[in-house]
C-alpha cells in the first residue's frame, strides 16, 4: 500500500488519457451489468423455483386442457401434500398493450406459494368473494389500483354470455421478496367456469407440493402413471424444469449474452486499457530506469505497472456496476414479458473479478516489458 | 479552387497517409468501432429476421377470420355453422364455384429441438383441401402433399430443420396424437414453414373439438375487395367475428418481440458507442500528440487552423469508416442467414427464422461508425488546431 501514492500520481499525469480509459472501462461494465440484468430477467424464475413443487401439464402441450377431476386423484397420491390447478386467462386491461399474466386458480393455490405475501384479512375477503382478484404489487401500482376497485378485463380466450368483458373486485394485493414476480393477477376458477362458454370443468395445469424434494422424480412418475392411457395424458416435472423449459424455448440467451460480452469486454476494456498501459510504460522508460537505479526490484516494477492497470480497471468497473445497481433498484421496468429487473450480488462479484482479471491481462505485456527493462539501455535511449 | 480547400486536402491526405506509423493506437479506434458495428448489426438482424419471417407469411390478397376478441388463432374458436356462413361472403374468390377459403385449426404440440433436445411448442395446423389453393406460395419440395382423411402430415422446411422427429417417413407420436410425415413444404422462408400441417378432422378428433374450427383463411377476389368481405361478415347477425388482412395479422404478431429486440439492441449499441468514442478520442489524442511537431511546422509554414482541424477529423472518420466496414462485413459473414428459432411471446408458439443482415442495417451500421468517428475526433481536432506554434515546435 505504501506505493499507492506513486501509482495514483502516475494516473494523474495524463488526466485526459486516464479519464477516457476509465470511461471506456466504465461503459464496458455498465454494459456487462445491463446484459446480466436482462439475462436474469429471463431466468430468474428458474432460480427462484420451489424445489418442493411439481408442475403437471398435458402431455401434448401446455395449451391442452386437463380435467378438473384430476385434482382429487393428485391429492390422494402418496408424497403429495398439496395441489392446486391453474388456468390461463388471456386478457387485456383497457388497451390491447396492457397485458399481464391473468390466472384462474383454486383456493389451494396460495398455501403452496408462501412467497406471495398477502395480509391475512385481505386473503380472507378474497376467499369469500367469487369475483375477487389477488393482484401483485407491481401491476396494482402500475395501473393505480386500490383494494376495493372494480376492474374490467377484456378476455381474449374466454367470453361470457354477455360479452368479452369480465369484472373483478380487487380484494388483495400480494408482495414478494426482491426478484419475485409481482405482476400476476389471480382470481377464482369457479367464477371463470360458471361464466365462460365451453370447456367446462377443464383446467390448464396443476401445481403440486410434495413432502420431500428428494422424492420429486418418484412422485412425478407416480402421478403421470395415474393418467396414462386416459384421454388427457400428463407430463409432470419439477417447477424448475418446467420454467427452464420455457427459457429453453426462447433460445440460447446465454450464448447470445456471452457473445456480446466478449465483444464488449475485448473492444472497450482490454484493447483500450492495454493500449493506455503500453503508452504509459513507453513514455516513462527513463523514469522506470531511474527507479531501478534507486533499487526498485524487477518484481516491484512489474507490480507497479500491474497495479496501475488494475486500479484503472477497478475504478472504471466499480463505477459502472454502481450505476446499473442504482438504475435497477430505482424501479422495475414492469415489462409484460420480463417482469423482474434485478441485479444479483453474484453478478456484481463476477464483475469485480472480471475487472481484476482483465486489468492484469491488459497490463501484462507492458508490465513485463517494464520488468525486463535494462537500466543502461533505457537511460541511453533519450 | 480557393487555396484553403487545397491546403485542407493536402494536410488531410498527410495525416491519413501517416496512419500506418501509429498502427497500435489506431487499432484501438478501428477495432472498437468495428466491435460496436458488429454487435449493433448482429442484434438488430435478429429482430429483422424475426419480423421478416412473420411479415412474409401474410399476403394482402388474403383475409383471416377469427372470433371477435381473439388475439391470435390460438385463442379463437368458430363453430362449423359459422364457418359455412363465412364461406358465402362476397369478395371471396371462387374457383369453379367453390370458395377459395380454408377453415383451419391451430394447436401446439411439444416437439424436441434438434440443437438442445429440449421440448418446444410447435404449431400444428389442421387444414382442409383448399389450403394449398388459398396459399399459392406454398410448394411441396420433398415427398408429397398429405392425403385427407388419413393421419398424414406435411412439415414446413424450417420446422424440419429445427425440430427432431419430423423427417419425411417418420411417425410423430405425442399422447393420443399420431401423425405420419409424408412431405416437406416451403413458403418463402416465412413463419408458415415453422408449422406442421395435417387434416383438420384429425385434430378435431384427437383434441375433442367436435365440428369447430379456429380460423378461416380466405383468398379475396382482389386486395381491394377486403372491405366488402369484412363489412358483410362483421354486420352479419349470425356471426361474432373479426376480419383482418393477413398482412396486418402477422405484422401485429411480431410487434412485441421486434420491439423488445430493437429496444435491447439500440441500448447496447448506444452504450457501446459511447465506449468506442472514448477509444477513438484516445487514439486521436495520441495521433495529435505524436504529430505535435509536424502540425506546428505546418502551421508555421502558413497552413491555417481549419485545415489542421479538418485533417484530424478526416483521420478519425477514415479510421471509423474502416472499422464500420470491417464490422459490417464481419457481421454479414458471420450472421446473415443464420437459422434459429424462438418462442413468440405473443402466441407462445415457436417461430423459426434466419438472422437478416439487410442493406438498411449495413447502412445504419456504417453511418453510426462515421458518427462515432466524427464525435471521437472532434476534441482532439480542436486541440490540434489550437496548438501554440512556438511551444509546440520546442517539444522534442
């Protein structure tokens, strides 16, 4: 640490160069964290999936409906401690662009999802209100809904005898920890089934809570074998695998993100920093020789140059990470398809490690040159 | 020609000619800008390819009829009687007194992707015999068309490329559904090629749909007869339907995804652009610094400040153009035509498409590169122009 002032002074000698090098690294890390936020928006649900929950869907595809009668059989299966059915209700609020997930559920749903925190009295009200809805905080805030509001939703799949508009009473608002999706809109399946035209007694998919995550595979195959050779065969997987399946359908997001990151880090970080360090060592040739004459060891000179490179990388990098951190924590973008924007600690740590690593790589060649510098040659040069 | 133009030209040529002497630092600007252009073009070519796949599926001469309120075929439903009424509408093309319209069903089946062996939801379209008359762009390119009344199916070229187990001669089984693939069709590379087609009656049976359908695709007398067709249907009290031009229907389906990709693409390109401008500024400052004496000499000889300013800007723009050209070429070589598939959030169904590096994207990329070069060169250029001659000459 006693050499820190020396390194610092060196950085201040060429202020313009230092500013733009730090700026370039800063932008590279802003991009890194932005990409990580986008990527985790796609995959966050997978990471947060409950290990003790299974999802059962129709074997042919998720859009095929299953009979509601399966619920009793699922609940009676050994290893199952709870089950609820879900039915997708496609709908929009006021404008076609205002979409969020609207799901008809049975009352057994919320006990399976303790992550969705609902005040006791609100939940009680919802339980006794056939037209009641439970809405996530993000969606309620976005449209300015309050408890007690009457909310009209235009159904895209299900129509009532009266028309396309369904009316709901907002009885409860649920919250969740950071990263938990609070954009969903839940209501009673009974209300849907009594009023829709057709598909009576059919539900979308089941969520099943099991006693022990270790038994997941066994319970899943037990469930599927119950309904084999029936008109609606099933496919049961862990919630994680189910959600991962969705992510897989979108495509290889990870590969795209990594490809972009490589381009960003190479061009904006490594190349710029390496060039800056090469220039710095070149202009200070005679000084470095003087340092060596004064007794600085080769190793120390190497460390000084590497230290300077890493310092540039870390200053720019941590600024970049901090900016995204504050931008993201400022509020959710609440996009219908990427509902949750958060930056994870893990990605921050990886970002800092990347700075150190790239700082060393960028400084390696100039530092080695500085280390190998022979005093007599260097002093003779100018 | 006024003297200053000649002067400017001479000095600019001089600075461009000396670029090879500063290869190392020039590379920072060139590679930096090339990197931005590659990423910019690559990301946007995904959106462009996706949009094109959906846009090319539609024809202005066709209309699609669905239940009113449905946002896609999947959420629509039409009874058999309704379908019969729809086929009587005026404006509909009739060949040999038979309406050129196909009443269809649209469901999704889980099929494994070839690349990852993970399931993806692929559209299975139940068609009737007129399907090929309505869509005259569809051609069977391998095997033959399916025979109606059987469980035969034909698969789109992209679906065949992206998904496993749907080759000609293979039998695809899923739950109660069993189909035999007998042919492959193409359709201008559009999203239609992501579909598997079978007899609509087969889907009605397997999926317990009775005699119901989801949409009617109708070929019109001419694009202009759309209004006649639509007005008759929407004012008919027997029906509760919406009528959309097929082009509009597909364009709407790509909106959300293309918007998302563009949003992300522009954000990345903008941020990267700032970084690349920083790199270019560094490069140009270095260039000015190493040529301090030379520039001062020119000024002492009587070359004016604007010619020095422009010469530095020219060098920066030349480097940027080089970077832009390299980036554009690399992006085109690496990504154009790259086949992939993704899930359309709006319909949850797979869309196979090819990355499309269009001419517009290349021009945009190059323009962006030139802008980065100009912005990056500006500050160093002003500095060069303002160099105090006396002290600059004294520098080593």
